[in-house]
C-alpha cells in the first residue's frame, strides 16, 4: 500500500511546521474544535488515531435534540443550550441535520402523564425558542393512532408530537473536518498521539505522533494542545501525569437496525419500556433503527460488542409497543454499540449522570474536554477554544471570537429545508438522465448535499459495471479524494453509512469499491484480500450476536 501524494504532503508538514494548536481526537468534538479554532485564525492540526468519527461519534442515536429526558433531572441550563444549538446546527447544514417530528405515546403505567407531558413539552419548546408549526401539540388517543397505526392501542392514552432533528453523526463529523480544512486546518486520520514533549517551564512544546499508515513517529511542534478524545480522555491525562479524582465513566448504548418493511413507522417514536427507560424508534430511508440501552461498560472502548441480551432487550421493549411487528432477532440487519464518555458522579447510575461537558486544564497546558452531547459540539468547541484564547493572553496575544454560527458546513449552503427537498428532485433528475438509479437521490443529498453532482458526473465517466456499482465506485473515489477515506471500511461504515443503514447493498458493490481503493493506494492482491476480509468481519460484527460472557453487565428484560 502506498499513501496518496496529498497525504504524504500533509505528513511532510507535520515534520517541519510548528502549529498554534494540535487537536487530538477526530470525533465530533475534535472536528468542531478544529473548525472553531481554524476559523478564528489559528494554525491547527487535527489528528485521529483511527478514522474520523470511529469512536462514539458514529454510534449515537443520531439525533440533534434538546434531551427531553434531562428535564426530569432539572438540567435546565443543559436543555436550554442544546435545545438552542439544534436550530443552529440545522441552519448550517440543513441537508445533513433534518427536521424529525417525534411522537411520544402516553401509555397506562408509563412514566408520562398527560398533564406533566404537556407541561414538559411546553417548557422544552420554550427553552429552545421553538416557534410556529414546530411547537408541540398534544394528541387524543384516536389522533395518536392515526399518527402511528402500529402502536399498541389497549394501553394507549394519547400522545405528544414535538420537533427534533436527525443527522448522521459520522457525516456531521466529516463535514466539520472538511470545513475546518477549508479554513486552513490540517487534518489527518490514522495518526495517534502517543506522548508529550515538555519545555523547561513544564509546558507542552510538542506531541509525539505515530502514523499508523507508514509506521513513522514524528514529534510535532505546537504552542497549544486540546485532547478531545472522548472515552479515551483519561488515557492522555495519564500520559500527561495530570489525572485527578474527576474521571470519565463509560456507559454503553446499543442500537439495532431492521428493514423499514418490518417496522414501517410513519414517524419517529420515543416510547416507554417496562424498566423505566425510553427508546427511540427512528425511520430512515430503507430502515428503522431502535435504541438505546444504558449499561456500565468496563471493556475495550475500541471494540464494543452488541450481545444477544442487548438485542433481546431492545426487541422485547419494541414488540410491547408495536405488537403487530413481532420483531425477531433474525430481523436485525445491523447494529451499533458505543460508549458515552460521562463525567463520573459518585452514587449515580450511567442514566442519572449528567450529559454536561467538562474541561480539564493541566499544569502542562493540556486542555482536555469530555462529556457533552453530539448536539452541543459547536458550543463545546467554542468554550474550549476560548480557553486556548486565555492561555494566549499570557503571551500577550488575542484570539478572535467564534463565528461558527454563521459558517455553513461543506455540502451546503441551503437556504432552508425546503430548498434541500427541491434539490433532491434536481439530483433525481440528474441520476435519471445519467441512467443511474434515481432512488439514490435522497441518500446522496443527505450524505453529500451539493457535492452530489460531482459524484454523479464521475459515475457517468465509468463505462463498466452495474448502475449501482458505477455510482458506488464514483462515490468511493470521491471520498478518497475529498474525505480522507484511507481504507474501504472507512467508506462502507462512515462515509456512506451502508454498514448500518443499508447492509444488503454492500456485497453487490464491494468488488468495485475495493478496485477503486486498490488503484488509489496501489494495493497488492494480498492487500485487497485483507481489506475484503476487514469489511466482511465488520459486517459480521454488527449482525451476529453472541451471548455476553459471565460477569458482563447486560440490560435485563422486565416483563410488562
Ligand atoms: P469520540 O467520538 O469518541 O471521539 C474521540 C476520538 O478520539 C476517537 O475517534 C478516538 O479514536 C480518538 N482518539 C483517542 N485517543 C487518541 C489518541 N491518542 N490520538 C489520536 N486520536 C485519539 N448525543 C446527541 O446529541 N444526540 C444523540 O442522539 C446521542 N445519542 C447517543 C447514544 C449513544 C448510545 C451514545 C454512546 C452517545 C450518544 N450521544 C448523543 C452522545 C454523543 O454521541 C457524544 O457526546 C459524542 O459523540 C462524543 O464525541 P467525542 O468527539 O467527544 O468522542
């Protein structure tokens, strides 16, 4: 395998160029930090030891939401901040952060009463400044059934209907990385921070980086360092010898994916399950996904398994509220499991711990940020870069204020969501004119926005292969060129989202996609075989479920 000239040039820069800020960790937090800092004029390097968004930022419920649940814990400031952030993140990327109305059924014996729900949803809207048609409405039992006929009717009392947004967390991360690059940042995946170099005053002056692609170790000079390593944040605090009593607690959450035909919901539903948790069931193009669990996790955060018990627990809760679906483990096409990097609070369970973010600053100047939500990434980035500004003041320098509220993410701009829907029609026409499958329009626009025509154009230049194969090959080639996709699995899992949302579509196009990577990175036959096996292993990992080993915490099914 051989790196592309673009990647080699970037590595050259790491060897020779001192940066203002080195950001470690390319999940949504790090990507947001890189964009915030670069757009304020800092010379930024973002490194990620695996692929961008390979940690928690591709394993969330993929909602840009205010966190209705946190109202219960009276986390008013948090709900207000993330509630308001929803609208901002939607505005800067409406093709990627889409309005998703949520149905909240009220059931006998459930945790939500009619009056309290009406009040809570009103407060929720009020805190987030929700206006017009997006304001919550309360529904009678009959109306609720009309909104979602698959709901169990005998225990249904009515419902609430309110506004949230849905995204693809990995794509949101990648578009932030690309937008940061447009503002001058340098971003590299598969580069790991392994150690820090300190000056005579004890402050970090360089970070030792290991390039996992070439095996090279590089000492990268930098004036400031932010660790946005989520579940791994304590690892680097330990390397820096700055661990304190405040540490991260990992709480595991699993989602399962079934074909839309098996659970053809008209709306996203947020519903009670008997043990007091609440699940989301979210329709998304050809599938519906459901989750999530919340169990303490002590294993390796790099490989979080979905156990048979996790799946059975989600299926049980889902079948109780949608009895006609009668979902079985064989219906589960895919799944994902992630860990929430929560800030530990003594005596509380994972579900009870706050979703607030926290910044740790060590004597060496290392700034570590953890906790928080996908939804709040822009504000978290602003806060931690402000802290870099404080550090700069000590050297008599001044940092500009953030403007990320006004920065459209790549793939845009779109005036509003109506413009996105109109654009989908344009893309469907382009696909049809190119004799490609027009039903990929929604997929292309939600993933790539206004970058879609470039992919379609490249597909028309390919003369061999099936329609779907040509389009997928063009898409993969485009992601190698523009989105730092280094391995086929990067594209299958995080650029295209197929591993989770469209498993059956992978096998028919895999050979074409492997050929594209083989050409770009000069694969030998053995390399191609290795990458084919990696994709197959990942497909197995998300769709075949072993029982949990003894002693591992799993969610318990409560009959209801
Ligand atoms: P991560 O995405 O984990 O990124 C950290 C990165 O650092 C990783 O990619 C890792 O590889 C890298 N890294 C670690 N060490 C090094 C090193 N030494 N060198 C280089 N790189 C390194 N939030 C919402 O707003 N809405 C939701 O619907 C939602 N649902 C969720 C559901 C579940 C089940 C979970 C687990 C979380 C959910 N969240 C949600 C929370 C949200 O996903 C997280 O807050 C967010 O993704 C955390 O992002 P991060 O960038 O901080 O961490």
